[in-house]
C-alpha cells in the first residue's frame, strides 16, 4: 500500500507542476481547449472523450462510495471537473484513512 501511496503522491505532484506551467503559459483556457479538441473529431478528440469517460466513471464511483450523499455528489463533481488534480488527492487521502484495507478503500465501508 505504501508504494501505491507514493505513486499517487508522485502523480499528484506531476499534475500540479504541469498545471501551474500550463496556467502560467496559457492562462485559464483548459475548458475551451478541451471542447474545441472534441469538436475537431481527431485523435485529440478521441483522447479527450476517453479521458472524460474515465472521469465520469471515477465520479460515479466517488458518489457511490459516499452512498450518493450530498457530500458524495460534491466530491464526485470536484473529481470530474478537477481531473487528476482532485482525484489523485482524493484517492491518496482515502487510502491513508483505509489504513491498508483495500475493501475499505474501494467501498468506503469499515
């Protein structure tokens, strides 16, 4: 489990670094780029649709894990809209709270 947590932390730090660099170079235009890439129906569109499907799957899992509570829906939306920046941190915190128990990590039940 500690290798998993280190992996999540390294991924999160990489995403933070790239996000800061992208923001510094291009500003806050991620949404516009994402939608325009999808409209182009090319390989970037394929990647973005695939990525969106993964985000929606992860958001559904987060909402389910929190038994579709208002907090669960809020966290799910944050994971979908925030991508890996939010999702990696969510899974890292959940894995620390699970104390190595994968059933608790996956289901949210003790």
